[in-house]
């Protein structure tokens, strides 16, 4: 078993041959998660018996845009609709919104400054959009941007990639000031981006690909936020990612994970059924409400203690 550090998380990498000896039980090195990349069909039953979760490595969040916004919103729960409308009313009463079909330096650079500032406040943030400035300005891909200004100050924005071959608009990068984050400006920006995508004739909107281990780089609350926005997640390889793969994870402890730790694993044999189930890891299962982490597209939510 090789132990590697991934952004502060200690991961023990194993192969099917390691299952017989279970080296994570005797190691003196701290290990937070034991992981088998691309588990074989023959190993899956033994992995499940040992407490591993067979899962896609990355989750793609997507939503069908429907014929208009009213039809899209009608599918959401009442509270979600109320939260979205409240955030939009507050934002439109105070801010000026603009859509830019062509992204020029005078549009992109103020956004990147805000984006960089927000990323620098994250424990393991990587300023991907800053590194891709040239690609966003002069690459072969088509992008549009939605910006929000309070007076002359840029307080939020998102950059969206158009993917005609997927019939989708991908919301790639977003950032809002701390003040407007508390006012849920992201909701308003995302719906403005989705409205533009709908007007351009796209069927789908996607809201990012995320590592399937909430509680590490992303928090479990982000899962609930995207569900409330009307998005559902699927394995990345099922939508647009030809290099997407599966992993099997065994959560040993939550020392370097912020609880609860949430993983979406296959509910059945993924060769036959790609439905996902929520596996919620917490040190206090009896005091954790699984209802906070449910979704219509999931085959249930199961609360578990770490394997230790």
C-alpha cells in the first residue's frame, strides 16, 4: 500500500492483491481514506464487505433547461423556489447585470481579480481560471460571461463555456464578494447564465464537475445547494468525460475531513444500473439527520460511522 497526500488528506492506495492482507489495519502511518482505483468486477463484492464504497471519481452536475424558466422552477420544492426568488429580488433591486457574448480583457480581467481573491481564501484553492486566461480570451472554445456590478464595483460574475456537441452550457467559473455571497448572489448569477443558455438553444446546463468526496475540497453543503438549484449529478463519464473512472473508497476517520463526509456510491452493479446512493459518514450517526442530504435522483441516503 502506497500512502500519498492529496491536499491534506492521507490516502492509502491499494490493488486487488492487497485485499487479502488488508495493510491499512497494520500500518503505523496515518491514513484517512483507503482507495482502490478502477476496482475490478471480481473485487467489488469483497470491497463492499470490507466497507468500501464503489463510486465515480468525479460527479457532473447537470440540469435540463426546459422550455422556459417558469417550467424549470415549477419542478423545485417550494422553499427552493422562494429562496431563489428572494435572492433575485434583492440582487435586481441593488445591482446591474450584463451578459457578454464575447469575452474581452476589459470584461475578463476584473472578474479574474475577484476570482483570485476568493480562491486565495480557500484552504486548497487553485486559481484555474487565472491560469486559463489566454484560453478564455483567444482559444477555440466559445464562452460568455454574466457580470453583476454595484455602482462601479464588480461584485459577482460567472464564465460559461458553450458546448454545442453536448447541447450544453457549462458554468465553469464563478465568484462573488463575501457580502453578496451572504445574499446568495450565486443563485441569481446561475439563473441568469441558464436563461442565456436557454435563449441560445441549449438543452442542458452543467454546474461543475466535483471530486466525489464532500468534506474534503468541497463541503457537504454544496451538494444540498446544487440539489436545491434543480441540478442532479451523474458520473462524469456518463455525460461528457471519456477519461472518467471509478474508485472504491474506505473512509477510516474524519480527522482531516469536515463532517459530515458525503460520498455518492453506486446503489447496484453499475454495469446494469447507474443509480447513485448517498453514503454519509459521521462520528455520531445517531445524531445526524439524513433528510438534509437526500435528492429525488438518489436511491436513498445511508448514515455510517467511519471504519477506523
